[in-house]
C-alpha cells in the first residue's frame, strides 16, 4: 500500500525578459554568487534552476519577511536566457511556472522579447510581477546597498526621484497598452487584478528585499492550494534541456513539479519518435543556492522531490525533446503511463494542412508558440517539427503551390548546409530568428513583397 503524503511544494518562478535586462544578474544578486562574471559574454548559456529556501529569503528580506507567516518552503527560480524562448517552460495544460518575474530595464522599456514574454504570460494565464531593473543607473543615484526600495527612494534627491518616477510610469503605461492594469507594488491591493511593479537594482541589491517579499507573499496568498502535492507519488516533470554531460552521455536537465523521482526509477520521456521508456542511471543535483549550469561536480542523490531541478542520466535519451513531459513509472501501469505521455505529446501537435509553410523550432514549447501565432494570422502550416532544418524540410516546402508558402520558418535552430543550398536551388525562402514575432514579421514582409 502506498501512503499519500500531502506536502506543500516550492512554487516555480520563471524569470523572463529581454536580452541584457538583468535576469541573471538579479538571480545572481539573490544567490550572492558570481554566475554573471563566469559567463561567456555575460550571456546565459543554459537554462538553470535556483532553489532559495525560506530562511535565506527571510535573511535577505530582513524585516519585510517574517518566516513564521509562511508555510511554503521557499522559491524555485528558473532563469531563461533572453536569446532563447522561455516557452520550453511548459507542463501539462499550460505553464510550468506558477508565477513569473518580468524583468524590464527602466531605461530601455519594453523590447521585442518583453512583448513576447507578455504574450506567453497572457496565453498561459501565469500571474506575474514586473521588476523594473537598473534603478541605480538614473543619473545622480545615491546607492544604498540592499535596502528596501521605498527607503532608498526617500534618500534620493527630488530630481532623481522624479526622473525615476517618470520612467516607472512609462512602464506602467506600456503595461496598460498591453491590456494590464498596473501600479507600483505598494499600491496594489489585489495582485490578481493588478500587476505590481517593483523597482530594483541587481547591481546594488536595492529593492531585492521587496521583490522576494512580494513573490513569497503572492505565492502564499494565491498559490498555496495549488502547491499541495503527494510528495511520495511517482514524479512528473518537464525537460528543460537535452545535453551531453561528461561521463554520463546524453542527459536531461529537468524540473520535477510533482511527486518524487528515485535513482532506480523507470521513466517515460517524450521523444522525437514518441515516448522513450528508460531506466534512470543517476540523479545529479546542484545544492541549494547553486545552479545546474554552473555546477562542475554534480552531487549524486537518491531521490528528488518536487519542485526542484535535476539532471537525469539514463540510456537512450538522444531523441528526447526539450519541453517534453517526463513521468515516473514506479508501480503504475506501463501502457497507461506511455499513453499519458503520448497524449501530452499529441496535445502539442500542430494542426497541419495540405498547403502551407514549414516550421522548425528548438523546443516543443516554442513550436507551440509559433504555431499559435501563425494560426492567429491565418498562415497555414504544412509541417511543424522540433529540430534543425534538413534537406527533407526543403523537399516538403517546395511542394507548396502558392509561392508565398514556399518558405521555412526556423526558430532558434541550425540550418544544415546542404539544406541551405537546396533551398536556394529550389527557390524556397528561409527565415531564421530567435524572437517569434520577428520571425513571423520577416515572413509577412516577404509575402507583401511577393504580392506587390
Ligand atoms: P541574457 O541572459 O543575455 O538575456 O541577459 P540577462 O537578462 O540575464 O542580463 P544580465 O544579468 O546578463 O545583465 C546584462 C548586463 O546588465 C550586465 O552587464 C549586467 O552587469 C548589467 N546589469 C544587470 N542589472 C543591472 C543593474 O541593476 N544595474 C546596472 N548598472 N547594471 C546591471
Ligand atoms: Mg542571463
């Protein structure tokens, strides 16, 4: 007999925003480590997860957080590189993240990836707050390391305060243009109806106490019921990345959001050719306050309970797809679990037609996001798949009758050299971009050109 053990899991927080607006720096500041410094060109190479336990949050937030007010165990932050779509962060029926922080550079305002993030937050109905970052760059700013934001704002000159307020109200205006009512977080009563804006600086730590307080409070207030899980049940998760790990071959960076995965479990994972059934060889995990991607020496663990990031080593993972589901078999019926994974994979499948464009994307989530954008614009799709652009994709594209449909839209994937040559030969146009709406815009411009 299995005992059900109801526990509150850690809420999953996605950190999103335009390139260089400060996502990694913010998490870095929270972690107190120097991930940014070690990154090549200060660009986040991989998606990572950072668990911040409640006592650490309460240390950072000081008087703003009384740990006895909370029974959630902390927050699990997922960093997403700006050049990559965060739409990998999916789970059955929607977003993997329970809540999100949209990071916006106060000087730069809304940029293409900010809008892309907003679109996906809207579509998946994920509650979020806006971190208005880099407040320390307002000319004349007088930094007060790690202070709550209202305290440090009170310590600024009138001129600086009014400069900052002007920028903040521009952000609030942009949110309103995108259909969200927003205000400074301290004026927000109901975080479900209004978006709170938290001014912060990843550089000086100003406003970080507020940011953590708001995230913790929001989770506790609105998410608590959803956080109740049977922690001893068979694990369920999402693949963030499929990659080679020295000594372990192809591994999965995954987020487990329900139940537990054990090192001797059999798992079912979504793959390019359908579900993969395989036995876990090792579970590798970073310690709290560190990130999967910075960990050199992985620690082997016996089990990982939701919610947490874990690297899974197992045979036969070469075909696994980023964004695909992972389910632990344990004592469940094998055929039933395989059918569940199959069903989840088919939910993502895009409606294709006899005539239309070819779409290739890096993850299931981004494929889903692009396809829904194309659908909204009534652009038909003939084939939609995860993976690099290969000659056979060109062969499919050239069968289109409409000249405007002889096109391949490639999102964050490689184009094989022979596919590129073939496309030129066969008059198939290639569109490549890392931002969904720019990709679609590029295609739209091309269509207009043809029609003129
Ligand atoms: P991608 O992962 O490439 O999308 O970028 P990111 O959003 O993670 O930005 P990152 O944290 O790498 O920061 C980009 C640059 O902005 C770095 O040079 C940071 O040092 C700088 N930066 C980030 N936050 C702040 C801030 O609050 N103040 C100042 N002055 N600089 C900041
Ligand atoms: Mg980054």
